């Protein structure tokens, strides 16, 4: 004897409808959707001018070297790098900008993670520039 649910039944419009597709039909639909998406992205990229791409890359909306340093680098470089922590003090570093850039980008095995995959070269340059602005008597 089948169980009947207690209470009111939901209206038919809210009942789940299952559609069974064959594997071939499903593959075709996925292929069509991927093709349309590819065409749309190519059309969008073709409309964008190279100079617009350069401006977009240099502007980097939403990127803040100060917040990035506080939230990521500050774990090892205490007080915005103004004091040594797990990592060295970066304020007044005698290392060159190129050295700092390469260390941030490539890291050092066993000592520092590489962030080249997380940040663009321009963003890393902004972080190095931020490090150079650090002063002991001023909040960043």
C-alpha cells in the first residue's frame, strides 16, 4: 500500500518536471552553447581597442597596494613591513627595486611564497613602490 503524504498537495505548477535527454542530445547542446559563448567572447574582444586594453591594465580598478600588503604580506612583514616579523623589515631596505620585484614574483624556496601567479607585473611594481613610501613616523 503506497504512502500518501499528509496535508495539502502543492499545485501542479510547483511540481518538479524531469526531462530525460540522451547523451548525444546533451553533448550537442553543450557544444552549441560553448560555440555561442566562444563567438560572443571573440566579438567582444574584437570591439576592444588595444589602447583601451593598455589603459585597463594600468588602471587596475579595485587594486590597493596598501590593502594587499596589509592582508597578504603583513602576515610575515609586521606593521606594513616597518618591522621584522616572520619575514624581514622592508622599510628602508637596501635591496634594489628589481630585487624586491623578483622576490615578490618568484619567491624563495622555503622562505617566501611566489606571488607572480596572483599579481600582474604592474601590481607587483605598485607593491614595491608602496614599500618605498614606508616611514617609521607615518601610518601608511
